[in-house]
């Protein structure tokens, strides 16, 4: 057995996981309204294929796209389309984007075409891929990259890593999934193996989840016993509890001792990495025929009355989910979608749960606690030691303040994965990641602006050239006309002369 | 319109020439000015320079003691060991009525704290020190630089000393068992100077006749 | 060995800028950005070395034989002007950006006291040919060195929370002061 | 919408500047106690003076600059600066030396640059160097270890000396001071004596300078604890000691009669304080590992050069200041390869 | 910008465009010989005379100078003037000349001088140029003397020591001991002290400028309300 | 003698200088390109020059200060200062103030447009399409927001107006933590 490699950087964090693992998985009641943003994944956003007033079944495609890197959106429940228009989406900015709103009819009726697959074992790789794509499955580990795109690597795959690390504090949805649905996960892996043909499969689980490890291991043993598929090349690897052990790049370093090339993709080193939730969703889609319409969401935080993992329909407004979890205690709280390290504050609680939502964390904000003032950077280097990407956060911070884009590039700002490790170790309490996010958007704007300026310059030059040409042409024309006139005049005169000369001669 | 090639080079030449002439004329006028000023100043400067030297020499050997042209009555002698310099050391000679009365030796104390120290040692004919002055040194400001008359009286402690006063064993700083004070916190500098002055006195004793009876070396 | 010591001394111990107070204007003026500092440093280094050699020759073969030492200032400065002007034009021709950056400073090399200062010091200290050349070269290296270090520090100062009255030139001067304190660590060597 | 601008992470940082600085103070304590024990109360007087005035100046500057007083005053950095400055002063100095030192460290070297974190020069060392060139006399009179003093000063007498310059009757100042070991070696080697005869002098102890060797050992201990607590990284102290040992070892091997052995260098003067507490000042040291290695090696080398050939008996302060000038360059050119950069390189 | 009234020239030279504090030109002599007030005064006056003379000369021949060779022209002119002054100083103020040493010939390269020739005298009328030279020189001298005085007080505890070197025997009494029984802060007269002294002076000027600006702004806003009433 | 030698020297040098000066005369100034590349290319003329390039030329030849372009803002001044090694200056208020907030584009009210083509002719980047007597349209993607087409050029009041470019997730920017810090400290 290969030994694990410790990736560089990272921090040890308190878990707060028991908060939501005490109670079993529950279901949120059907909301009266579902709000489904057209863009819930990386890549091209989908286009609506329904109209206001249409009746839709659960699981019916309501928006789709032809693009390779994209995913369709399905109705999460049956009901009527009541609007297609801008709604605030769960994004830090509070910006509204186009959403399809369904008024549920309470029947929660699946589309008649959706039925269990009888022969999952006989599907070809292409068929599986196609079904995954149609099911709208995207990475549920956080990046929501359309999974079907990942499953078409241009190079042989050595290792398929199933990511059950779940390194963020508070979040336990993968943990819960592995404990309760290990069967489905392993079935999912077997399917993926058919698609990718890896030499081995690794299920990585953080060693603070002994029950999940046990559950998956015993299920594997059972599969082996019952001879369901060949699970010999699938192994469970407990990884140390260090944030962000679950980050794809860090995980690949730990398990394969390989580094994903800078600006490169995992398949370039022969690895594909998928989240356990994604794997289970793939099982659902192939075996049950069900598209991605719901997901497990951890609802947690000191201010939540009944923290637990909930199976939530995608599109359910956050306020409904919270109500299902018994409501919120304190009045002044932050609603965070995602974990405390990488999640984002929700603009309001009317926004829907989306495919990316793995956790709703309700916290009393740090600011209201006695938080010390941010001090200047003392260059202690703690952040650089903690950075799993081996960046120099303090230098990035310094140049982010001055908006020195060149220097930011020199220090590889774009490689920052915004994991937050640097911020949590900084003795000066500098919100480093905030600076980096700020700098990234500034840099992007700067690029856009300079591109636009270039474009404008070209357009202006083109215009000048055109005007010049027109002017020249006009002048030429004028000159020609003048010449012609003169010629004519001359001719006339000649004529005259000719006509006159005989006169003269005659005269 | 482009000028013809030949025209262009012509113009070029013209430009260069006129630029050159202009500079030359300016330089000419400027030099004329300087020559005039120099002609006016040179005598004063000569006097001044002499005066500067004379002033220092006179602090060692009072003007009343001699009547010769001490600034120009000099001799060059070399003794690496005793005078501290590889090169010739300049010695000024004071005479009254053509009798030698005193000499001022320029010597170097090579082992100062931060490099060599240049000294003037004035001795009367009998070999008693008239005075010592530091001409050039790089000792630490605030420590070793107390040897400079501007900064302290220590250097005056040589006045009246000779090879017999004190005896050879006394030509040391107190810390080494001698008679001369060290400067607080700086022993090396005084040690170097005491040693050098002592050597200079020995040189004087050995070469007194040469010093006074060799023909003057012109310094010009 | 002796020459190595001389080189070391002129670069560090008697650094032109920090302990001899020569060449301060470009040191202060062109050190806001690292690239410009390097450019200026190199340009000055070139002129400095060349002109200290030329002025040595001029002194040795023109001024001294004719007893015209009092004209040394004029002669040296003329020599320097020529070297600078020639450099300026070559730079202007070959690297317009460097030219635009060095801007008014290139002609100001003429008036960089370091250049004339080194020439005069060479005469004052009676240096021979190799010594003069080394003195010029060492001085130039020392100048470029502190200028580059100074520029990197100034770039860092740009974002520091310096009190308003001290922003810009004052804090740069304070920094130069501390640099010269640091260089005093070399005092007493050689 | 309580905090729309907030950006993750939402977990507060567990460390703080105050904690870091206080750990450093703790790590200094054993050395301080031993120092006082071996060399007398004058050190305590100095430390109290520098600390009080450093805090006072810090407070004044914060007021003038209109910065939050509470947070910055209690961040502890001024205390560390003051202690390090105090520890580098000779035992018995007039009161205005520590006070002026505190002024230079806090007002000039720190606050004119923007205060905590912005200073370019190590404040304690900058102040020390300024004091050394301003008052070379006072700054080079070191107390002899108490054991070799005929009579010693009590706490009150030390304070009295500091403020009035007068000693209890019957006591000569010279009796209390002696050249330090490094000084002694310089002087004697300068006189052409061989090292083994010099080493007989009682300024030598077992491994380094008498008395100072224990103080150095205590700082070494405190420093190791800091490394263990991850307040400082090992690179700087290890490389500094290594380069100092290496070059002094080389010279020692070449000519043992001129150069003292490396162990003595490590255990005399301010070597250990410098290696673990001064060169490691986070603000003025490079932040990359490679940068730190080069930086520390440079400091070790320069310490040796200045000790042996320079005008000052100990070179820690100047070495730190000089190499400190290169920190921005080092920081820029020693940025580590980011994750995946090597992989990319291999690929191409 | 190019307001060439006499009043403005005076203001520019002494304050707004002070060569030492604002233009940061002529720093070498400024820092090198300002260890005492008298040294500063000596060099300051020498510099001022040079400035006035060169400005006069350059201004009067400004129409004939070719642009390509203007710099060497200026340099020759300045060098000649300085050499003349150097010779005269050596002849008549020899002690001071010795103290100022290499910095007297280095007036040639005082950037301020060529800077003025280039920026002002080569573009302006004779009288204005003369005034400009005088004021720039005066501004420079004043700073030299102030810096010298500050460093001297801190370094030696006196002001105007060695005044006799420049002004003759009688001036020996000018020397004032400000701090008696003062040990002297060596730092002030060493190179670092020079840098930092100038830094403090510039900071002071910045401060004064800001205070004035604040006052001016409030005055202006009053003025505006006045006008709008009319 | 002195006169002779120095004059001779001066003559030689003068010739040399004159020669280099004239021989190496530089034509063209690539620095203009560099400056022009830093200007926002809004072509609005607020700098007092007819477009960005003329202004770039003016800067290169020292005729204009670097602080006259409001659309470029303080950041623009800063980058010019960096390029030219000068001190950054605050924007010259005479040239107008830098617009904070979202960038603007022009829109033409189709109902009131009389199709006079005046706007088409002035738009420096050809961002307005339309033929005579027909309704005109602004191509958002090209409009630099220079405001040249606004009334009084457009004869119809309220026909052409400026509206902010809509913000999307892609153009949204994080707030500057630095400003947050200050408000906190206050
Ligand atoms: C533009 C883009 C293209 C991608 N293409 C592939 C791909 O071809 N194959 C693949 O395995 N993953 C691909 N990925 C997915 C990434 O490898 C990675 O899994 C995803 O960005 C989520 O990772 P994270 O959650 O660690 O950020 C792509 C991602 C992006 C953003
Ligand atoms: C800092 C960081 C931490 C992450 N932690 C986890 C994790 O604990 N579990 C997980 O499944 N994905 C995690 N991810 C996402 C993975 O990098 C990767 O995108 C995911 O495993 C790919 O699977 P998916 O496409 O199925 O989501 C993390 C990403 C980052 C950047
Ligand atoms: C910064 C510094 C500069 C010194 N400069 C000198 C000096 O110029 N001359 C000198 O003799 N000693 C100087 N010393 C002192 C010597 O190192 C040595 O301590 C002294 O000469 C021994 O004298 P003592 O026995 O009286 O203390 C200096 C010491 C220091 C720390
Ligand atoms: C490990 C460590 C070492 C330090 N060393 C110094 C030092 O040598 N000099 C100093 O003035 N401050 C030192 N400080 C304190 C602090 O960093 C210093 O006051 C800052 O330079 C002020 O901005 C140190 C702090 C730490 C944590
Ligand atoms: S952890 Fe904070 S204080 Fe330390 S270097 Fe990083 S940003 Fe600076
Ligand atoms: S947020 Fe970015 S810089 Fe900070 S530790 Fe993570 S990857 Fe490194
Ligand atoms: S103000 Fe700026 S954007 Fe407008 S024309 Fe001038 S340079 Fe271009
Ligand atoms: S449409 Fe109007 S505002 Fe937009 S670029 Fe054209 S003229 Fe300027
Ligand atoms: S005065 Fe020396 S370089 Fe300007």
C-alpha cells in the first residue's frame, strides 16, 4: 500500500461536525414555490425550454444547452411555471439572474418517462455519459463543474479519486451520505469505472469520520462477498484531518504524489476526482433514471434550532429550509451558504438552494463578537506556511492593496484557491482572502478595460482610415470632375476655336 | 522636401562646425577669465598655503626660536621602522643664526585603531619634545579622536618629554605600565602614538647630524 | 590583493553616496522605481568609469606638463560632458523607453557630483592609472548598488502608512540616513 | 443582510500579534534573568528605561498619528523592541542613552515608517547602531562579570549611577568594567599576540566569553522554545549559526594563532540573541524560506567580517541592518514555486 | 506655471520651488558641508554667487546657444565661474576653502545651477534671470545655514563656531554656546545625521504647506460665497 | 598657453558633440505608443486634446501634464507616472472629475430619434448604427461612454441619454477591504 504524502500547508481546524450528525437525515417539506436559476454550474448557462404557464412534472427538463460544458436544469417538483425572470441568486453580490419559478401543486409527480433502468449493467460508456449529462449532474463537492465533461478525458486515467474528505468544519452531508448510502456510492463508482477505466479507485475519507470509513469499508466487503462487481481495485484511504485535505489538488498530491500542473487539469496527471455526492447522484441517474433534483444539505450553526442533514429539493428557498430546521434563534445572524472557510454570505434568505449548496450555516457574525481591529501585516509568514498552494499571501496582500497587477501576476494570484487558510492563521487578523477576491475582480476589470481600450483604438483607427479614404475619394472625385469640366471646357473652347477659327479665317 | 544627399551632409558639416566654434569661443573667453583671476590670486594663494603650514609649525616651534625660512629648509629622510612610512618623510629644520635649534618631523603611526595616523613631532636640538600634533587620522569620532587638539588636550602630554624623561620603560600608556594616560575606552590609539613618538625620538638621536647638515631638498 | 582591497573600500567603506555625499541628486531623484534605478545606475557607472580614466589621462598628459592644474575642474567637466552627451545620444537612439525614463537625468549625469568628484579625488589622492580606473569603477559599483537597494526599499515604502508630512522625500532621506548608519558597519576596514 | 460585505473565512484567527510578541518576551526571560544574575542590576535599569520610554513614545506617536491607541499600544511589539534594545546596551550607561535609543527605535525607525509592520529597518538595531556611533565611549564600556568585580552595585546604586553618573564612594568605574572578550581578542591580536596566550585572559570562559557564554546559552534555550512554538522558523537561526561557524571554522583551521575557534564566536557577544531574536524579527526579515536562508547566511558572514576586520567589536547590529537592505530584493526573487509550477515545467 | 513676475520669482526661489527642499537638487554640498552653520554659509554664498553669475551669462547669450550643445555650453560657463570663485576663495578665505575642500570645485556639478540655467535662465530675460539666480541661491543658502545650525547645535552645542574663518577675526565672538557642558550628539554631524536633518526640514515644510493650504481653502470658500452674493 | 590648450580642447569636443548631436538625431518617438496604450481610448477630449493619441503625443513632448484624463482616473495617472518615472499628481479638476461608479453607455430613444445622423458622424468608435432618416441605435459593446453624441449635438432633447451598464455576476466587483478597514477604525 502506498503511503500518504503530506501536502504542504494547510491548517488544523476545530470540526463542529457533531452539531449536525446527532440527528438522522430528514426531508424538508415541499415548498410552495421553487426558484431555479438557469446558471447553477460552471460554464454556459442553460436556456429555458418552457414558457410561463406551462405545467411541468418533477424531473422534466426546463432549461437546456448544447454546450459541452453545461448542464440542463430540471423541475424539482411538479407544478406550474409562474415566472421566468430575474431573482436574487445565492451569490455574494446579491445580483439577480434569470430564474424559472415553479408553483408546486403538492403532487410531487415524477415525469412519466422517468423510470428505473432495468439493465444498468449493459449500458456503454457513451450511454452512461449521455445519461449523466441529461440528468444535469454537476460536481456536488462545491465547484459544480458539469460531471459529464469530466468523464471524457483525453488521456488514460490511472486513478479515480472519490472525494469523501469533507474537510470544512460544520459540514457533514457527505459524511451522512457515506454512512447511509455506501451502496449507492459504490455502485456509482462501478459505473464510473466503466466510463474511465482507471487502474485503481480511491475513496478518500478524512480520519475524523470513523463511522463513514467503517460503513464504506464494510459495504465494500459485502460487495466482494456477494460478488457484486469487482471491487478489488477500490480502496478506502483515510486522510489526516487537515484543511483543505479535500481540495482536489491537495488530495491528488496526497494520494498519487503528483501535482496538477499550474493552470492545468487533473486528467493531465491521469486523475479524475469526483465527490461522493456526485457519485451517488450518478447512481441515481443511471439506476433510478432520476435527474439531479434534490441534494443533501447540512443545516447547522449555533443559531439553528434543529441542526441536521436534510434532503432538499433544488430551488427551495432558504427561508423554507430554515423553517423546516426549526427556525433560527438569534436575530442578528449571518446566513452562510457553504462552510465557514469558503462559503459566502447570502444577500437574503429568499434565495433558493442550488446544486452547489452543501451547507447552510447560520452564525452570529464575528463582527458583533468582540473582534480585534485589523493590524498591519507583520510579515510573520504564518500565512505562507499555511497556504496549500505555496503562494506568498503576505506579498499578494501587499500588492493587492496597491493594485500592482504585474506584481500580483508575478506572485501567481490566479493560483489562489480562496481556501481561507491564510486568513485563519494571520495574527494581525487581516482578511487576506477578501483582499485576494477583491484583487481578482479588480484585475479582471482591468483586463476587460484594456481589451476594450484596444478595441476602441482599433475602431477609431478604422474610422479615421475610412474618413480619410472617403475624403480622398471625394477629393479625387472632385478633382476628376474638375478635370473633366476643364477638359470639357478646353474641348469646348477648342470647339469654339475650331468653330470660331473658320469664322476668323473666314473673317 | 528632402535635401539632396550632398546638401544634407553639407548642412551637417556646417552645424558641427558652428557648434564646435561656439564652444571653442566660450571656452576661450572662460579661460581668459580664469587666467586673469589666477594671475591675481596665485600670489595670495602661495602666501596662504605657506601661512597654513607655518601656523602649524609655529605651534610646535615658536617663531621667536628661529630666523630661517623653515618652510623651505627641509630634508627628506627614510626609515620605515622608526618613522613609520615607506616613503620619504619630510623634516623641517629651524635655525637661528644658522645654528640648528629644532626640527619638525612628519611621521606616521601605522597601527592606529582604524588605520595610520599622521603626526608632526617637534623636537628641539637637544632632543626634548616641543610638541606633537595629529595631522591626519581616521580614529573613531568620540573615542580615538581625542588625540586631535581640537577635541582634547591629551596630545599636549608629550610636551617636554624626551628619551630620558621618562626612561624607555615609561614610554607606554599607563595600562601597559608606562607614564602616558590612555583615553577612556580607547587604549589602542594612544598606544600607537606613544610608540611612534618614542621611535621618532630614537630616530632623531641616531640621525641628528644628518638631519641638520644635509643640503635642503627643495620641495617644489 | 591590494587592488581588491581598494575595490572593496571604494564600494563599501567609502561609498560614494553614503559616506562621501556624492551623487545624491540622482540617488534621490531616480530611485522611485527599481527599473529606472538600475538604468540610471548603469548609465552613471559607465560614465563614471570612463571619465575617471579619461580625466586621469588629461591630468597626467595635458594639465601637469603645462602646469595648468588650476584648470582641472574645467577640463574634467568638459570631458565628462562629452562622455555623457555621447552616451545620451546612443541611449536615445537605441532605447527610447530608457531614454524617456531617465529623461532629464541623463544630462544631469554631467552634473552628478560623483563623476566630477571622483575625478578630482583621484588627483587629490595622487592615484595612478589603475588606481584611478578602479576608483572610478568601484565608486560606480557602489553607487549602483546602493541606488538599487534604495529603490527596492522605496518601492516597499510606497504602501507603508508613513505620516503625511514624511511621505516622499523625507522618508526617503531617513532611509538613506539609516542606510548610511548601516554602512558605517564597514568603518575601520582596510 | 447583516454583513453583505463579509468574505469567508468566518472562523476568527486564533493567533494574535499580542500573543506572538508576548511569547517572545517569555522566551527572552531566562536570558534576562541570567544576564542580571551574572552582570548586575544595571541591565534591569536599562530594560526598565527602554521599555517605559518605548511605550511612552509609542503612545505619543499613536496619538499624533491618530491611530487606534489601545490595539497598537498593547500589541507588545514596542516591548519586544525595547527589551532587545535594552539587552544590547552596556550594563552601566547614563539614563539618556536608553531613552534616546527608545526614541530612535520607536519614533524614527518605526513610526516614521508607519508603525508596526511597516518599518524597513530593525528598530532595535537601528537605534543601537545610532547610539553606538553617537556615543562610542559609553557604548563600549562593558561591565565585567560580577564574579570578577571586586565590588558590585546594588539595584539602587545602579539606578543612581544611571541618573547621576556617580558611583558609591570608594568605587572606581574602571573596576566595574572590562573589555569584552571580542574586544580583547581584537586588541591583543592587533598587538601580534598569539591566540592561545590571549585565551588565558580571564575574559574567556569555558566555551565563549566569561559570563556571556551562559547568557548566550539561555537565549539559545529561549530561542529553541520559540522555534518549537512556531513563532520563528528554524531557517534563520540555524543558517546564521552555520555560516558564522563555517567561516570562523575555516579561518581557525587556516591559522589558529590568529583566529579564535568557532565555538567562541557562537557563544560570545550577541550571537544567540541575534540568531534567535534579532535576525528573526518578522517585519524586517524576508518571508520566504530561501530568502531567509540567504539572509541569515549573509548575516553570519558579515558578523564575522565586522568582528575580525571592522571597526566595531561586535557586528550583529550592523550585519542585520546591512543585509536588511536586501530584503525586498530577496523577497521578490526567492518566491517559492507554487503548487503545480514544477509539474508544468516537467511537462514542457 | 510660468509666472515670471518678480514676486513670484522670489517666492519660487525661497519657498515653493526651493532647490534644496522641493527640487532636491544640490544635495551633495547641502549634506556634506552643513555640519556647522558657518560652513553652510560659506558654501551657500559661493553657490549663490555662482548661480547669479551663470544665470546672468546664460540669459544674456540665450539666443545664440544651439540646443544640441546647450548643456556643454552651460557646463563650460559654470566651470569657469566656479574656478574663478575657487581661486578667489583660496586667495582670500583660505581656511574656509580648506574646510569646504572638494566641495568648492564641486559647485560646478551642483545640479541646482545647471538646472536653473536650463530651466529658467535660457528662457528668460536678463533681470529676471538674475533675480532668479539670487533667490534660488538665497533659498539654498538659507537651508544650508539652517541645517548647519541645527546639526551644529545638536552635535557641538554651539552655533556659528569658527565664524572667524569666514568673516575675519572679529567674528570669533559670534560663536554662541547654546548648550553648555554638552557632550555632543555625534550622530548629528555624521553622514546619517545630515540625511535625517534634511528629512525633518522637508517634513516641516510639508507640514507648513498643508496648514497654509487648509487655511487657503477656507478663505477661498469664503471668497466664493462673497462673490456669489454680488 | 592655457588659453590655447583649453580652446583646442573645446574645439575638439565641440566638433565631437556637434557631430553626435546631429548625426544621432532621433526621429519618431515610440514612447507615444506606450503612453497611448495606457489611455482609456474613450476619445472624449476632456483632456483638452482631440482624442487620446494627441494627448499621448502631448505628454511625450512634455506639453501636457499626466493628470488631464478624467476617464482614466487616478489609476490612469498612476500608471502614467509609473511609466514615465514621474510623481503621480491628483487629477486636474479643470479637465473634469473622474466618474465613480458603473461605466455608462449611450442609449437612443427610438421614439424621438429623427434620424439626423449627427451622432453617427461624431461617434469616434462607430458605435452608432443607422442610416439617414431612420432610427439610430447604439451598439452597447462598442460605446465608450464619451458623451459626444449627447445634446446639444443631438438636436432632440432627451433623445440620447446615458445609462449605466448593467452589472452582472461577471462584472461585479468585491468591495475594497481597505475602505472597510477605515470605516471600522473611525
Ligand atoms: C474550464 C474548465 C474545464 C475543465 N475541464 C475538465 C476536464 O476536461 N476534465 C476534468 O477532469 N476536469 C475538468 N475540469 C474540472 C476541474 O478539474 C475541477 O474538477 C473543477 O474545477 C472543480 O475543482 P475544485 O472544486 O477543486 O475547484 C474543468 C474545470 C474548468 C473550470
Ligand atoms: C479548499 C478546497 C476544499 C475542498 N474540500 C472538498 C471536500 O472536502 N470534499 C469535496 O468533495 N470536495 C472538496 N473540494 C472540491 C474539490 O476540489 C473538487 O472540486 C471536488 O472533489 C471534485 O468533485 P465534484 O466535481 O464531484 O465536485 C474542495 C475544494 C477546495 C478548493
Ligand atoms: C565603536 C568603537 C570604536 C572604537 N574606536 C576606538 C578608537 O578609535 N581608538 C581606540 O583606541 N579604541 C577604540 N575602540 C575601543 C577598542 O575596541 C578597545 O576597547 C579599547 O582600545 C581598549 O581600551 P580600554 O582598555 O581603555 O577599554 C573603539 C571601540 C568601539 C566599540
Ligand atoms: C521573533 C520576533 C523577533 C523580533 N525581533 C525584533 C528585533 O530584533 N527588533 C525589534 O525592534 N523588534 C523585534 N520584534 C518586534 C516587532 O517585530 C518589531 O517591533 C517590529 O519591527 C515593529 O514594526 C520581534 C518580534 C518577533 C515576533
Ligand atoms: S499571517 Fe498575516 S501578519 Fe503574518 S505574514 Fe501573513 S498576512 Fe502578514
Ligand atoms: S486563500 Fe489563497 S493564498 Fe490563502 S491560503 Fe488559500 S490558496 Fe493560499
Ligand atoms: S480625456 Fe482621456 S479618454 Fe478622453 S480623449 Fe483625453 S485621453 Fe482620451
Ligand atoms: S455612442 Fe455616443 S457616447 Fe457612445 S461612444 Fe459613440 S459618441 Fe460616445
Ligand atoms: S549636487 Fe551632487 S548630484 Fe546633485
